[in-house]
DNA sequence: GCACTTTACCTTCCATGGAAGGTTTCATGG
DNA sequence: CCATGAAACCTTCCATGGAAGGTAAAGTGC
C-alpha cells in the first residue's frame, strides 16, 4: 500500500471535516495546481541561468517561434502569452533595456508599434530554449512515453473545453 | 479533422523553427501551465465573491481542514501552502485585520505563535468552500468521470515523482 | 471635414510574494 | 550557567503583474 501524496492527504482531511461535499475534483485541480507551482519553480531556475526572468523568456520565445522576421505587436504578444497589455509593456521594456528587442513604429498604423527581436536576442533565446526543452524532458522523466501521451491527450481535450 | 488547441499551434511553430528539438514535453507542460492559469482565474473570481483573495482563502481553508481546534503555526501553514514565511505573515495579517483569525502566543515555545480560526472565519470559509467545490465541479464538466479518474491517477504519479 | 467612438499602447498606482536580514527564544556543549 | 548556533516569526526592500486611466491615432456617421 503506497502512501498518499500531499493532495491525497488534503482530500482525506476534507472528507473528514466536510463529508457533505464531494471533493473529488481536487484530485485533478489540486494536483494540477501543485505540480504547476513546482514546474514553474524549476523552469524559472533554468531561465535564470541565462539572465532571463519568466516574462522576458516568454516575450523572446513568442517572437522567436513566430519565425522571421521576428516581429509582433504588443497586442499580439499579450494575446499569445495570456497577460495584460500593461505587463507586456513592462516585459518589453526589460527586454529592450538588455538589447534583446527594439521597438519600431508601425508603418501602417500611426498608433501601432512593432517589437522586433535583435540578433543578440535571437542568439540568446535559441540557447535558452534548447536548455529549456532539455529541462522539460527531465521534468517528465517520471512518466512513461505512454503516460505522457495519455496526459497530453486529456489535457488537450480539457484545454479545448476551457477555451485556452 | 478537429483544429488544434493553442499549445498544439505553438508546438507546430517550434517544429518549423527548431526542427532539431523534440518539443513534445510542451504537449504536457505547456497545456498544464495554460490550464492552470485559466483555472486560477476562475477560482479567484469565486473567492472574490466572498471578499477573499487567494492567499486568505488558502490560509482559512488550511486551518479549517486541519479540524478542531483550528490552530496551526505560521510554519505549518507555510509548508502546507507552498509559500514563504514572509508571505504567510502578510496573509495572516490580512485575515487578522478582517477578524477571520487571531494570533496567540504559543504556550510551549516563547518564539512561537499560533494562528487560530475565529467563529466568523469558520463560518466564512465553510460557505466559501462549498461554493469553491461547486465551481471545481463545473470546471471539470468537459471531462467524463473516467477521464477525470485517469487524469487524477496520472497527476498523482507525477506529483509523487516531483515530490510535491 | 468635423465630432464621437474605438483602438493601441503606455503609465501610474496598488496588491502580492520572495529574499534577505533582524529580533527573540530555544537547544546544546562545555 | 554561559556562549554559540539554530529556529520561528516578522519586517523591509524589491520585482512583478493587474486595473484603471491617459494619450495619440484610426475609424465612423453625418
């Protein structure tokens, strides 16, 4: 009989204290939350090795995976990274300060600006992303190939249901 | 042919831009992260209906599920909620200001303090937690009973591997 | 072509959490 | 018993993000 994980113990406590409630959703949501916190810690530690915070990594990776010529508007970046426009402004500020991106005026819209990845920014994110993916492989080592596929499929369906 | 979710599209972009990398972990980690962000938004919105922030909810729920007499030290709260001792200090400050908890000196340890749930705090968290669980049921509606069980099992194994 | 509304981006203010350090108290070895 | 180190909690400082509001430029209706 293997011992419970943290969330299993929490669920037992609630079953005792609030037997009127079916807390089974915590088996999914509680664990997802807790795993997410741990994963974030681990990923952020890897970004830090390259002098990057989570926000900066997100901006550079979003620009990079968009492909040449590596240009996106702040609004596009906000939509793709699920943060507010204000957060994008500040993230781009930090990237700009380090010389990883520049801001250029839009040619088609006088209000618009375009965020452009610099050569230095591209070289940095290419190195950091390689390490990032290796790190993600490591974090998934505890699951078999089959289990990862099952998990990805279940999460994909759920993500689609939630509209994310 | 169903269309891809957001993370599926991101993975396609990386496959094109960085064909040298196996980005399959993102199928799990990227989706988990994105679902986690959405879930947090939804849960926080529910807490707010009771005048609670995420931190306060966490503190009150942790005290409540510990059972009578609803007393824990700040260190215990920090361990159970995965935040720093400084964060616990501030969370307890806010709960105390609202009269949901009190701080009492420890009888056995002159350095120690004990955080105690008040009657008002217990009544509040009991109402809020009932709504919280209903909310979690709603957020899982898109998955079948069988899928939720599979998901919970996979996440439990992964959580144990990660030590969370 | 002028008012009005909308859009895009940025700035300011506030809330929150982590890191590091301070204070008080406890435990331990001599 | 005292000195030293450890533990518990809190406070301060800093980083970050959201919300709300400001500014500039488009779009729209007349």
